[in-house]
């Protein structure tokens, strides 16, 4: 299933659903494949807007909050 469709459906599942971990791994791998391991995307530190948007998305769904946490952990590893 395409990552975009999985993201849309992630809002409807329990935060502890094992598919969340698998989706986080797929997104982290796709990010590395697109950007390379050494050039991961970063937020613009001068703007509060990306953090505000991410916070709003995370607040709307515990599953999306866990997904965000897992993706960040895998990209930082």
C-alpha cells in the first residue's frame, strides 16, 4: 500500500498497532533514500509554523503522535 494511503489510515488505528512501527520504518527508509543518510531534512529554526502544524497533527491522533516519535527516532539513529 502506498505510504500516503497508510498515513491517511493511521489516524483511525490504535497508537499501539504494530502497523504504526512498520509505517514509521518505511517512511524513515524512504526519507533516507530520497535525501541520503547524511543530508536529512531539517526544520527552519526561525519559523514556529512547522512545529505548530506538527503539534496540531499529533494532538488529533495518538497514532500519528507515535508515528512522528518513531520516525524521528529512526532518522536520528
